[in-house]
């Protein structure tokens, strides 16, 4: 006789989920007593249920397939009993699946008996018809009729493999522009990004952009709350078949805008018939920018010059918002003030630019492709100023930046070795 084991989990879960009054009812009359006794007896019967020891493994349960094509899953079933077990491989509906696998699509090939301690392999073939809707189709391949029930859920087979066929088609709507916008803009100014969208399908596609400025949950340095009136979106209301359209997103913070970082999302409102309707990540545009203001006064810092100093060298490195595009060239107005209060003109002796070149093919988000081989990221600039033979004493440095949201400075005093 086949050895089996007792699985008490179902009864324990059911009992723990019941209120005290339901698990141990208080009888007002003989009818209630009989009902309570029957309920306990049914629970005890469930607790004594034996389940066959079959161990299921699937090579890859989630697969992509196009309409009109087929795919195969391999399911391994190991018999943990002491004797052979008869099995009945069949398709069972996945509880609460929106798109269940259709039985006429599925064919299961494999033995109907598994010897003790042996492992059998089954091929689950899925033939998807040409007119299948784009969706994730889910099903359970069951090997016995034994089921288990969890509180609040329908019964489901115990010995089963979960398979999913992701039916997809080539998208007909393609966005040829980067959907992640990063920029820096001076308060009172504006910037514009353009998105090029192509419709390769046979019918017109609606275009209805919607702006979302709701701030997501964050911790630490959170973005400022964006006023929707700062953003203007311009484009057609549809894209004709075989045509290309351009959507312009213009951001114009007023002069009174607070400095800081702002985020917004634009859902383009496209309807690609070859994509799942509940999947719109591909047409969401992230708009992220920093608002800055030109300072009204120069930055000042003091530094000491010794008697042995031959020259003072200042290196300025402008900082921009990481990945921001179309930034105007940064510049600086630099003044040195000697210990007597005289403004000493500093000579700009060097301007350098640097960058990072990647050959691995792993393009960074803010990199620019150059041909098929190179991805290039800007490494920044440096502006170097020098004052020769400075007088000893306390000096003052004044820097007024232009077209940058910040800068780094380094003051070197080159001293005589004598």
C-alpha cells in the first residue's frame, strides 16, 4: 500500500482564521449543538487528509510568445512514495487569473505512472492562435485531483506547475527620444525638450498627454512641490498611420520660483493596440530639473599669503545638475584683493575640459553615443587663474559665477624652496 503522510496545515489555518464563536459555537438549542458537532467533525476529517508525495519543478515558468507561435515548458515530477503513483496530467485554471490559459491551446506529453523514487519529465506545449489578445495567460498543470483550500480562496491543486505565456506583438508606436529629462534652468527662464513619436500601425493613435506633479514618498532631500502652470505640453491629438509626430515639453519657472529640485511625470496618453492596456511605463516621461538664481553679490573667502609665496593659483570647477542637457557655458568674474585693499587683476592661464569614454557598450544614462564604439560622458571643466609675486598678508578672493548652479574652488600658494 502506498505510504502517505498527514498534512494538518489546512485544518490549522482554517481554525486559526475562525472567530472563537465560530470555532466553538455556543448552542442555544439541540439544532445548534448538532450543527456545531458536524462542523467540528468536518474539520477533523480535513485534518486527517493524506496527500501524495510528488515534488514538482519547472525549468522556466514565464515565457514570451507571439500570436501564431508555440512554446514548450519542461516540468519534472519526482515520486517520493515507496510505490508507483498513477498521475493524470491536465490543465487547471489559476484561481482569480484575469487571462486563464485556454485548454484548446495546451497539450501535455508524458507518462501516466511514475515509479517509486523516479523522476518523470513532461512537455507542456502551448499553441497560441493568431487572434490571441496581448496579455499574460496563466494556468496550472495539475498531476493529481488532490486539492487544498486556503481561507478566502478557491480550492487549488496541490501537485501542480504554474505556467505563464506572455503573448505580445511588435509595438506599433515607438518613442525615438529619451523619456528621462534632466535640466537646470534659471528662474524666469525656460527650457524645451522634444519627443519624436512614430506610428507604424495601420490606424491612427490618440495622443493625450497628462501631467502628474504629485510628490512621491521620499526621505532626506525631497524635491520641491511643482506648480503645474510652469509646464506647457504641445503636440497633435493623434498620430496618423505611418506618420511621425513631435511633442514639446516646455518648463518655465517664474522669477519668484524657489530654488531647488523639481520632479514631474508626463503620461503621453498613447494607445498602442499591440501593448497591454495596463502597461504604460514605456510612455511615461520623467521631467527632473533644478531651478537656480544668479547671485546678486560675489562669493568671498579670505586666505593667507606668506613671504615665501611666489604665486597664487586658483582653480574653479563649475558644477551642473547631473545629466542636464543644453546648459549654457559657465564663466566666472574673478577678483583678488591684496592686504592693502587694492584689486589685483588675475590672469586666466588655463581652461580645460575632461570626459569619460566607455567602450564596453554599457551606456550610462547621461552618455552620448559616438558611432558604434564609444559612449561619452562629460567630465567637467576647469578655469585656472594666477597672481604672481603676491604681497604677504591676508588676501580676499571674490568670485561671481555665471550659468552654473555651483562651483568648486582650490587655492594653491606656490612657495619658494630656498
